[in-house]
C-alpha cells in the first residue's frame, strides 16, 4: 500500500466515523436526512482538497506562471495564486522586472486576505527598489499600484 492509498483510507475512515456519529446524534435530535449530511461532508472534503498544491513543472514559463496566478486570483483562489507568484519569484531572481511583478502580486494577495501588516511590509520593501538610480528602468505601474494599496490599507486602519 502506498502513501496515497493510505491517506485515502484515512479520509474514508474519518468519513465513516463522522457518518456513524452523525447518524446517532442527528437522527435522534433532528430530522435531517442522512443523504444531505453525507453530501455536505463530501463537498467539504472536496473543497478542502482544492486548496492543495498546484501543478508547476520545470517547463512552465514566467508568462504562464503570471497568467495562471492571475486566473487563480480572479477566482479568489489565493493560495494557488501565491504558489504561482512564489514560483515566479524563485525562478527569476536575476530578472528585476519579474521579481517586482511577483513581489507586488504576493503583497496584493496578502492585502486581499486582509493580512494588512504583512502586505504593508511587503509593499514598502517593493517600493525600496524604486529608491535607486535605475528607477526609471523599473516597471512604473507596480510602484503606483503599491502606493494605491498602501493608501487603501491606511484608510481601512483609520476607519477602525
């Protein structure tokens, strides 16, 4: 038996235990059909599996990582988007344009997750790239976007 089948057995065992426990407690206290309980458990298990690792191969280009990251972000799949942008960063540390792209998107995801302090620190670190003589060679739109998100964080914190 390999590790994949043992984890499936573990999940199956947990589902069986939950169903038998729910069968006892729910059937005596509430009149909820067991098929709805079972369906809810299956959906919950499937949704929890959706937050796992994404498929990134050595052949995945920087453009594909950006596109897949944006697609995941558009569907509010923040963990998947983070994996794509982290891979973009890790694979392209010598390309400042791609580093800035990855760092901005990672910070923006943290902002969307309401991790404001983390996003603020990352955006401020990103803006440090623009304090150099080569500033005009860097992608300017990320500088402006970072400033906008930082202002939004300040506005949200001032409303509290």
